[in-house]
C-alpha cells in the first residue's frame, strides 16, 4: 500500500495548483486522475478563457506558474461594461476605479493547466497516479483510497478537486445545493474587424446573454448563453452562418467577425456543497463551489480556496498539528464559506434577474444598473473582488 500525507483527487487546474502550492513543504503528495499524463502535459483547447483578478495572479505568482506563461499569450482587461437589452446605457467598471493599470487578465484555460503541470512534474514530493478513485474509507487516523489499478493509498488527508459533479464528494456522503438554469453556454474564439480596446462586454438580452472577453490581436472569447435547443442550433450552423449570427447579435459593433477553431458547449448548472469538509476530507474548486460564469469568479474563487487551505496546512505543520484534524479543516471551511457564499448568492441573483423576461424584471434590471453606477458602495463592493 502506498502512503502519502495528502491525496488530491482530480488533476484539473485546481488540483494541480494545490499540489504545487504545497510543493515547498516536506509533505508527500499524490495527485490521482484517470486522465493520461500525456494529456496533462499537452491539454487540449476547451474553448474556455479564464479572467483572472489581481489577487489570483498573486496566488499564481506565489505558486511559481505565472512567470512561465509567455507574456504574448496573456491579454489585459482595462474596462468592463454591462448592458441591458438593446439599451446603450451601461454599467461601467474601469481600471482607474481600483487604482490599477488593468482590471484583470485573460488567459486560455488550457495554458494554465499546461504550465501548472510543468511545475508539478519537477516536484519530487508530488506523485501523479493514473487511476480512478473507486472507494474511500476513513477512520480517525487516516483514509484509504481504492484505485482502479487495483492499488490502495493510505493518506492523512484527502482533497477532492474533481469537478462540480464530484464523485469523491458523493462517496463521502456530502450533498450539495444544485441549480440548473436550463441554459447552455456556447464558447469560442473569434476574430473581429474592429478593436475591442481591451474592454470586456456583457450583454443581457431577453432571449440570450452575450459576452465578449478581449484577447490578443483583435481576437476575443465569445460566450453565448441560450436555451438547449438554441445552443444545438448554433452548433449546427455552418461557419459562415455562425459568423453572421454572432455579428448580428452584437449589432455589428465589432464589424465582421470570424470563427477561429471550434465551438464548445457547456450546461449551466451551479453547485454549492453543503459542507466543504468531512473526516480527513476537504473540497476545493468546483467540487466545493461550481459558479455560474457570468461574473467570472469560478477559477478565482477556486484559487482563493486553495490559498486558504494551503495556508492552514502550512500553519498546522509549523505548530506540529495533524494536517487532517478537524481543527485545521474547520478553519478552512469557515474562511472559504465567508468568501464564497456572498459571491455565489449574488451571482445567482444577477443571473435570475437578467434572464427573467417579465415586465417587472425588465424594469428592475434597468434600475439596478443605474443604482450600481451611481451608488458608490454598491459598485465598490463588486470592484473589491477584483483588487
């Protein structure tokens, strides 16, 4: 039986980031996933671009990955505008509001995964295990994970980072609040004739939500959130038809638009775990909180959770406390819950308001935009998450 201090289930960016954040300790860490190592080394493009806050970049710098990502593959976001329907009035967030040169950064998800794994491969105290977690048994002193390769792992602490539909969470008997918005998100990269000027746009229209995240060289990540049937229709359009459809959706604001690469579809389901911890077990990333992408908080919240857990583990090591003890995990859960619950509830509230097509809702959202623009504390509350 293999023995580790920490076993991380899931080799997505959250799982790998946690492993890398603890690589400077003497802890023996396993990261478990059925995904082959050759795919982890060269992850495929999945269409998702990640908007990062300044806080998240600080965490990535602390892990050591930020310096590895080529500057010419990172885009900056200087401003963000939120529009309601076809109205020209918009809620405006500028980098000057947070006294920074930029609001944030944009980087493709697969690049974050690629360079995180590049760090992980070099760490001698981290072992990648290509297998699936079949069963988890936990007692007062340790946990046993049964793997699909017929091997078992004994670990002091298990951390699940295996998506918002976490099997490990289910195996540990932790239920979650789930909300299905009955929408699908179509994401793709497009090139456009007119410059985006490094401005991100969110258009809340009455039958769909459109977003444009500015990338390099007059390219942008385009996100269209629509019903399942409409999503299927968009995916079936030929390239020219799709280009025209998106161009018209944006009222030709960016001139001619051209699809680059593939279109990808993801269901809009949010998840909030009823607990983030159990006996010698913790949840991070989407396994803890799976956010709606409308406010771009998903990976940023994941990194915050990783930073909290990593700090609690390191503090426990300094004080010679059992890293899997309830005292350590309870502190992690309390701190993450304080950060996560207001973001999760407010994001779902925004989505509910801005996808409601009733007349009172339309009036309410127009009022909400103007109040947010004119009432300093309301706007500042959102901006504080970007600093």
